[in-house]
C-alpha cells in the first residue's frame, strides 16, 4: 500500500535528543510558547483566472502579516512533492517533509491558500492543547456521532511535531493516491459518512473517516475546537465586517471577530466551481483582505476608504513626536509580548 515514506520509529526520543544537542533551537521559545510554523501553498501552475495570482499574492501577504505579528515562521509551497498526492492532498507529504526536517518546530499550522486571517491579534491559547497533537475546528458530536464530513474543516489545522503525527499523516495519506485508490475511498466515504456523494476521496472526508472509524486509536489526542473560528465559513462572515467593527475589537477570534475567514468552495485561482458565483467569492475575498489589512494599516496611521476598495487614506495625523502616541491596542500588535493566554 501507499506510504508517505519509510516508517520512522523512535521519533520522539530522537527528536528529544536532537533538541538537547541543539539548545540554540528550542521547540518552546518561552514557557507555554511553542515554536510555530505556518504552512500554506498553491498549485505549481499559474492560475487560469487572470486575477487569480494577484488574489493568491494578497492572501499570502495576509498570512505574512499575521505571522510577523505573532512571531511565527511561514512556509509557502508551490511544488507537488509527490505525484500521487495531487490537489488538496499535497499538504500531507509537505507537512511530513517539513516536520522531519525541522525538529525545532513544535507545531505546524496548515492553512489553505483561500484562508484569510481576519483577527490579527488573536492567537490560539496554546497551553490549552498541551496534551493534544491535532487541533482542528469542529464538533465531537458531528465527527464521532453523525460522522458528518462537514463536522470539521481541513483547511486550517495545527499538528504537533511527533511520532503520533507522523503515524496519523501516514494513515491519512493511504486514502489519497490518485486514481483507483482515491476513487475507491470516495465510494467508501459515501457509505460511511453522512451527506457525502461518492466522488473521489478528499482529505477532509478521509480525516473524519479515520477519526470516526478508529476513534480509540486517535481521538484522545485530537482537539475539536469550536470556541473560536480556527476555520470560519465565509458566507456567514463577509457581510458583517462593518457591524463587527462598530461593536467589537480584534482579539476575540470567534463569531464576533473571526480568527479565520475561509473561502471554501470558491476557486480564487481557477475555474469557479458550481457552488458559488464568482463575483460573490471575489467581493467576499476583497472585503476579508481589506478588513484584515486595515488592522495592519492602522498601526501606521492608514485605513482603507471602505472594505470594497484598495484605496487607502491617512486616519491619524502625522506627528513630529512619533513615540509619544500611546494606544494599547496598537502597541500590542506592533510590539507583542508573547502571550500564551
Ligand atoms: N493546494 C496546494 N497545491 C495544489 C492544490 C491545492 O497547495 O496543487 C492547496 C491550496 O492551499 C488550497 C488547498 O490545497 O487552498 C485546498 O483546496 P481548496 O482551498 O480549493 O479547497 P476548499 O477549501 O475550497 O474545499
Ligand atoms: Mn480552502
């Protein structure tokens, strides 16, 4: 059967030894503050939609902003590392390769290209997950009970650098090789999961299938989080940004000020799928990107004229005494004290 690579054994002990031998590369940069690598990517080919690559650039700029503010590293892949793992399956061999090459990285945070960070201040409360190896948005009841393939979302998840995760990636990837295997699992998922038609296997259904059918093997190390939006469905968010700004402040991460707005079903790079109209997707993305960018621009005294335009204007008078300004919210983003809430 397919495998991501040679079986790795004793990984945790070997990693611990490596860390002990390399004190200059600690896996925790402060107490309760793991070293985090944000991983994202897109297809090696240029987009078929003429605007697609510009959208991808802006979506990556958004991730670079979020990572800078929080002191995370970021990796962008535009290679398919394993031809068997094409399309959205590409994230699995990529995560494995990065994991074993970076023993100093404690957590890898996969985000789809169509994920936009919309709360620049919020950071997952890492301490809460000290005993877990996979953090993903979702609900226990929907995954283990209803076996609903929409009970979680594989567009944004955090995975610990450890043996358990290497094993999970390997078990997960076995359902992904393109062609007959992927087709076969698509039919199996249609049988085993609720609301899923028998099209070829996708990585999200595969994860739900794995968790639901091998609960004893995996579940105690998986945290299905729903107290904030590690993944947030764009349709329920993009029309509310003005309202959020009038009522709330960044740092909440939940429905009031979503950590992530994920453009599921939109195809910013290529041919639009059947689910949504392209203009609806594009306008939503424009608004999400500007909403996020405003949180950054504000630090430097600028704002977009509206969420629907790229034009910006100065909103704070320039001053000859720049260091005198003392705004707490701005200070927390410009000079974050690394908090683990
Ligand atoms: N992707 C990639 N390389 C590829 C194709 C896809 O890295 O060759 C990534 C990309 O980040 C994309 C993700 O896989 O966002 C999943 O696809 P998509 O977001 O279109 O799926 P959806 O969230 O709409 O279900
Ligand atoms: Mn996506």
